[in-house]
C-alpha cells in the first residue's frame, strides 16, 4: 500500500482505524484520503485496506 508517497507493508484484514492507531497518528488532527476520496472519520473502523490502496494522511497544524 502507498501512504503519502511511500510504500508500506499492510497486515491482512487491517482496517483504516487499525492502521492509523498502529502508525501512532492522532485521530483528532488528521484527515485521510483513500484512492482520491476523503474518508469520513465515522467510517475508519469499517474501511478495510487493500495492498492496491493509496492513502494521503494530512495533519492539521495551527499557526499564523
């Protein structure tokens, strides 16, 4: 699977939620795009990832 332009090994049957937790992302400060579509946070536990997927995970940062 490709994440932010880098190939990563995907565990079989892994959900998007599981992947995010294992990679230590903060759920409150990220947005996820899967194969060109924004994934609603409410569905993270239902989305099964596949090796062909491409994810873009962006973090919100404050500043001015």
